[in-house]
C-alpha cells in the first residue's frame, strides 16, 4: 500500500492561503487584520504557561532529530522543503496508544505525534500527517488552538457560574467551529506534501476503522459521506449538528469527502501547476475578497447538499409556509429533546 519514493513538486514562496479552507482563511485574515491581536495573544503566553508546555514534552516525550526517529525527521524535512517553510517547528513523539497528532504553542509552535499514530500509518500516510501538522504551524493555527485548549479548561473550571460559564462556552463553541474548518486546511497542506491522493484517504480510513485497511474500500468509504449527506429525515439533520457540537475535528469520513471536493474543484491541480498565491502577496490580500470567497464556497456547498434539513431551508423561499409546517412537524420531537438536554446541563452546572 506504500507508494514508491519519488520527486515531488515543490512550491517556492507558497502562501498559506493556497491551502487554507475559505472559512478558516476568512477568520484568520480577520484576526490578523486586528492591530496587535497576535501580539496580545503571545503576551498572554506567559500567563498560560507557554514555556511549561514545551518543558513538559521535553521531559516526557522524545524530541525528533537526525538521531531520534530519523525517518520522521526526514519526513518533516521533506515537507518543510516542499512547502518552502521559513521555519522548522520542533517535533516530539509521545508514548500514547491512541493515534493522535497536534500542533500547539504560541511563541514557538511545536508538533506532537503519538506512538499509536506511528504504529498505525505507513510512510506515505505519515508524510500526509506531518504535512498536515506543518500546515497548522505555518497558518498560525497553533496560537488559536492553544487559546482554545486553555479556554476549554477554563470553561470546565467555572461551569458552576450560570452567566459567565455559558458566555465562555459560546466562545469555545465558536472556536470549535473554526477548529473544524482549520482541520480541512491542514488536510490540504498534507496532500500538497505527500501528493498521494490514495494515501490521504487511507489516513482517514485508518482513523475511522483501524489498521485493517485491506478489509476496507476506498470507494465505499467515500460513498459513506454521500450517504451521510443525503440520508435520513429532518430530525437526522438536527442530530448531525448535535453530534458535531463538542468536536474539535470533523468526522473522518467527511474529511475525506471534503478533500475529494477540493481535488474535484481543480484547486489542487492548479497549485501543482504553480498557480498559487505567493507570500509576498499576502499583505495585499483584501479581507473583502476573502469574505466573498468564503461566501461563494458556503453557497456552493449549500446548493449541492442533499442533507434533508439543508434542503428544507433551501426551499423556504419557494414555499415558506409549507416548509415551516414541515419543519415543525418533523423536528419538534428532536428540538424538545435538545431543550431538555440544555436544561439538564444547566441544572447540573448549578
């Protein structure tokens, strides 16, 4: 299942905008346009034990270099050269049977891979994952992910506060939505590094179904995403939203399908052909254009979606009265359960 090693296309001066999902990129451009925002966040790193995080992994994990986990070190070097990264993030391997990888840190982001992940993936799949995490580091995601991590911890600590707790949870929920979109950006960076579509899908297949990839089907796995999108009734549409509410990552099947859509759009091949934004053009990027790009992306996804709930909302303008009645009839039970769930959460917090 491992692709033979080969020369891969490199992308001199490539801007992170080349792989950032429109929703992710719009949020990042907005945040970066706020004067001093990143400086304030980095100043907070001292209060949030920024140095403590790195020291913890320095003491409890294995730092990747030419002497330790040499194969992983070489993959990182390959990805750095392919994406023409101006900096090389530090990387650690952590003993943990759970397959996971993440990029954290505010002043100097670093990457952590678990031994469970190394055991699960082959060389090309691991190249995709290392590229994914490098994409996070280069896009500045680690700053906001570190903030999300601390806010989630803070939300758990002050959950007994009825007003402050709910307000903080709203912020955390918004950051989680951004986090899910940022994972789609990371997947695109990973594909640009490995340039192996089959390997990129296998990563998500293994994260969903384990190491027995020979018992899975690439086509059938992607078909699941189509079935997920169009199956069920309106209640299922609401339940899909509920399933995602506390997730920092999109579901594996949906991530593979989103990567397929990016490839089908032609964007991936355009980048391979050298048609991508350069870093020196970043300062001239207009936030209005980013919003338009994001809106266009959302509209296309909305228009193409077969989700029952989305289809009803899409048809509201055609037959508002009928649609509202249908929504009320089909979703009332689910909404009632949601209300009870929120009430139970509030009672538990109090």
